[in-house]
C-alpha cells in the first residue's frame, strides 16, 4: 500500500511540475478563448533589427541566443484575474523560476521578470509579466544560454509593445 | 527510349522543385472548390487612393507590393492544412521561413516569408499569410520587394 501511495505521489509531482518550460506554458493558452497568442520566430527578429551598424553584431548575437519569442495576452476582464493568478503560481511561487525584479510602472502597471536556469547554470527561460489592470501580457523567451545583458539589446533593436520593458533590466 | 525516360525524369524533377509561391498558389487554384483572385499592385494602390483613408506611410508600403494572390475555400476542405504542411517542409529546407503565428478568438494567422536570393540582401520578396477563421480558409500571397524597414512597419501594425 505504501508503495502505491508513493507511486501516486511521484506521478502527481511529475504531472504538476510538467508545464515548466515557457513553451509548455504557451501551449496551455494557445487557441484558448479570451486569450491572444503571438509567436514570433527567431528569423523574424533577425530581419527586424533596427540598430546602428556598430550595434548590429551585438543585436544578432542577442537574436541567436533565443529560439523565438512567445506572447500571451489576456484582454478579457474575466480572464485577466485568473491569468494573473496562474502566473503568480507558475512563476512567483515556484522554486523552479527565480524572480529577477519587480517594477511599479509610471502608469500603475506592474512588471515582473523571472528566469529559470538549466542544470548547467545557463538561463534557459526568461519571463516578463506586464499587468496593466485591464490587460495582462506574458512574454516568454526560451533559449540555450540567455544573457540578460544581451536581452536588453533585443528591446533596443525592435519596436514591439511590451518587449521594450526589457530595457529596464538592471 | 532511354533518352525519353531521362527527359521525363528531368521534367518531373523540375516540376517537383517548382516551389515559388506563384506556382504553389496556381496549383491550389486549379482545384474546383478553391476560388482564386489575383490583384496587381497598381490596382491595390488605386483602390487605396480612392478610399482616401491611407496614410503616406502605408502608401509607401503599398508601393512595394507587385501582386497579391488570394485563395479562398468555404468547403471545409483540407486546403489550408495541406498548404501549411507544404510550407512547413519548405521551411525546414529554409526556402520559406516561419515568421509569426497569431491566434485570437478562434482565428489563426500564420505568416511565412521567402527571403530574397542573396543572404546579404536581407529582404523578402514573398509573404504568405494563412488565415483560418471558423469555416473560412484564406491564403494570401503577397509578392513584392520588401526591405527590413517595410517588415518592421508591418509587424508593428500586427503587434498593435
């Protein structure tokens, strides 16, 4: 009996912890009613760069370290609160993800940054949550070795709503 | 006879590798259930001017368009799925490139791009938009000469 209970606990722990990567979180909301999801490929970023020639190499390095960017937007008031709750559980109250910083924006928006390290110490997942009250946006970045300093370069080189908050990383 | 077989194989291989957006769209347009329309860049700009509701910036973007081909299927067939499978294969070969996918209120928009010949040119000569909105299945091929700046404007509009 003890063995069965132990097995159940093991299976439950595995299932609960399953949606840990940013891609898995994105897949949970993709196509769900009340949510808009946007997936931008690495290639699109390569083309979108709007940086000075001297910064081009740095920007391309920043692009190469990510596998693309995924965005989930909840604009439906009924969904915003449950979405924020999910984000709180998934990232803020989770030992797998570490909070990087929290900001109170000028217009009352709340901005949170989280990251997840791989066993080798490299940052594999980076999460930006922008809560504007009536809208909640989650930006998910996945890569092999995300350099936080280079992430700022991504924001400098593109003009995507929400992503400009990456410039605030300290 | 051998020469004839070789010739047939050559023609077949050429057909199999005809992978421009125009050729792909023409192939699908030949199907009974699919309606197709092609509009020249000039027509698009004329229509935009007549509407009087286009900014200078948007008109600059429209000037880059040579032709738009649109395919539409209301028969609930697998046309869009088939086209997507084909583009996924071409994306793996880096002939077409995945750009973005947007899902909202049951509608799905997938964007592919065909890079210009030379890598150093850093531009796009074809965009393919696959739009599935409930029963409607639409594919649009936008041919032109798009620079990085044009694409940024386009993506910014999609993002906003």
